[in-house]
């Protein structure tokens, strides 16, 4: 599952990294992204003739939804059902995107203690989540929205949660954005890519969505993760 993450790179940096035209009005760093927050994403635009960097609301709102509030429950799309879900299938078939992040947060419980972890590749490169997008409404009500595709956790990530974002190494970006829809796009993240992730214990302040700032991703002292003692916590509780 991915219910909270951090994204601090500027639109200038992201547009250069993804070779995408910048359609944003600039991006503010957000170290505590929560559902319905605005987030950067990269997609293919036929009108622009290639990749564009856009800002979208996190939580896909299907075109048939009566109210955009529905998006708060659709922040994640599971690989097991994204091709068949009434909410997500059309977007997977025709509107896929890349969602860049510094990393994402999960919480685990060890006895009575609750510890937050930040999964990251470090400062050198972003984590790139597989995403889908759509447009809801018209005119002044028009919203660009997106969801993050999740998969069963692999490797040490299973110590913090049984789900993870579907992470895409750079050699999978082109196919995710432009290839015909097919099950091969949903292949698990390569274990070599997952192995490079740091599972960083961070402070309790990230548990409150009102908190923000780079200190939220600073490492803190914490006991080693032990599979027999760790119980993942569902972020919908926060």
C-alpha cells in the first residue's frame, strides 16, 4: 500500500529528468503527501506531442463519479484488478503515468510501539511509481487526478507492509507510458531495484498530515526490523 509519501524535486528538475514539457505552475516540496493533495506526474500528451509534467490530485476520480470526494478512496490501484476494475481499467488501457517521489512511508507496530519507515533510493534518484490518470468534470470543475499502482511487497519491504508501489526502473518508463496495455506491464519490480532501497526509520511527526518539512525524512534510532515481531499498520487509520 502507499498512503503517504514525499516529493520535493522542482518542476525544473523533474522536467529535465523525464525529458518532459513542464505544464505545472511550479511545484512546492511536500514531505508529507496525503490523499487528495496535488502531486507531480509525467504522462504522454498528444497535443504536446510527447511527455508532459503535470500536477494532478492524488486519488483517481472516475469520469462517472458524481462527486470528486470519491477519489480519496482511490489513491491506489492493485495490479491484481487494475485491468478489470470499473474505476481503473480504462485508465490503465489508455492513460498511464509516472509518479515521481523521494520515497514513501509505512508504519509498523512492534509490541506497543509504533514506528514509521521511509522507503527511499536516496537523494541521487527518485522512486518512480507506476500510475494511472484521468480527467473528471468540465470547465471550472475539471480535475486531473491519478492513482498509484500497488503490488505485493517483495524482499525486505515485506517487513513493513504486505503491499508496495509498483516501482519502475528507467528502462520501463517508455513501455509504461506508451506500450499497448498488457499484463507484462504489471511485472513485479526487479529484485535488484528493490534491494537498493533504504528502509529508513523516521520520527513520529510524519504521522500527522499537518506536519511538513525535510526533517520528516531524517533517520532516527530504532531497533532492527524483526519479521516475527512486526505488524504492519494500515495508513487509513491516520
